[in-house]
C-alpha cells in the first residue's frame, strides 16, 4: 500500500527528473521490470532500458525550459492518480506547449512498476485546427450522483453536458440488467488520441480497481452508443471485482469476455475489438495460449489483449468474447450468476460449449 506522502515524494522525483531532463534520475523511481505507456494504445516502454531510451529521445531530444505544477493526487492501495500542469518549449516544432496530464501508476516497494499517461496539450497549431474543445486545460470537478442505490463520484474536466447525461443513462441501464452494490469514482478526462478517435468511437475505458474507472473522451467525436458501450463494459468490471480478484490471464479472459458481452447487451452494438478476429481465428489463438495460463510462461495481459510481436492486436478480446458468448447463447447462465463465478470455473464451462 502506498501513502499520500509516498506518492507525493515519487511525483516530486518525477518532476525534478523532467525539469532537469535527467534520464538517470527518472529510472530510479521505476522498477527494473516496469512498463510505461505514453499513450493509451501504443506499446509500452519496458524496463529501465526502454524507459531511459524514451526519456532521452523525447525529453532531452525534443523538450526544454520545462515547468511543472502538481494539481491533484489520489491514492488507493498501491494505485496513484495524479494530475499536473506543465509547460515546455518543443524544439522540434519550434513552439511553446502547455499541457494538462493525468497519470495512473502502481507502486511496489516504493517504486513505480506500471505507469500510464493521459494528456491534452495546447500550442499555436491548436488554435488553427481546433480539433478539440478539450485542448484547453480545465480543473477537475466532482459531481456526486446516486443511481440504483449506488453512489458515484463523477470527476471530470467539464465535458459536454450530454456526455455526463449519457454516462448516467448507461449506469442506470447497466444496473437494471446487473444489480450490484458499489460506491465508485468515474474519472472523465479529455484525450486527443487519434486511435481513440478513429477506432474506438471517441472513448476508451480502464478499470483501475473495484472502486475506480477512468474514461478518456474525445469530446468532439464521441457519440451516445460509444459512451453507453464503454460505461457498460467498465460497470461490468466493477461489478465482478466486488466478488472476484483480477490477477491472472484466466481472470482477464473471464473479466473481458463478460464485459464485452454485457456492453453488447446494453448498447446493442458489438465492440470492434470483440470481432477483430473471426471465431475460427480465435480458436487458433486459444490453441496457441492454452498452455501458457499458469503465469510462468511470460504471457501477459497486455500482450494477449493489446498485441505484441507474436500476438495480434485485440486477439484476447476476440477470444474472450466468443468464449463467454457461447455460455450466454446456451441460456444456461445469465450475467447475475456468471459475475460471481470464479474465473477457472467460468472458462472451463465455456470451453465445454466451444
């Protein structure tokens, strides 16, 4: 467990390393096997070597005159959410940049081992292109809502009112199909990630733990169906995490398969990552990984679900979707019963029908 004081110390070291453009200082706050995501769907920089190279190429090679101001810090168990404001001179493009960033990271023995960035920037080209209204940095605000007996804190950068309305509508519909007792925080942040815009309907979601969800929203491109789908997906994760701990690859298959089928039921739309592979291709992927679920093979959640040199993009999502879909089609189980079923039992039951 990390304390607020420890989190602030880590963030002070991070800020000093950035301002001083010091790659040796930055790797001292990361575990040797750490993974660092600069953008949501790019492959992470891995280990001290990968993180240091990124820091040398990006920070030292492209940025100077860096200013950093920490705004907010939240901690829960080994998870930290931090928001900051920064300015720097972009030497490659020859202009000043202002940015608001949120980082989510996990801490082990005083060092970071999993780090994700979500950021939005403003520079002279933004005024010309005006691609996103969310380019303008805004302070976090909190709206407390009660839905189906559950209490939610909606923490946001002032997205459009319709987006907040759609999120609450999705929570209402999700609670009708899958009642669950929970109190949760839903953090809604702007993004200008092109992958989110072009391939995910303008929104991506990430369940940090059984009480916290992050939504990254491309305000000018997102629509109601995409909002409802993503919120339903993350709601299903929250509901299952009230009963089942998420640790293994088998857990990932169960969690993601349930969530994909649940969002399909709530929104009426199959998510693109669920059908990235055909069912035949998903069966081949299962044959490839079924002997690697013991945690000792080196197979990771990120490789299976986000792709690697040997794994297709979104392959794990397709595999999980087809597996759980078969159980639901047989009408032997519903979401209320499956949500509480341990992952090994759930996957075993699905394989008998596949």
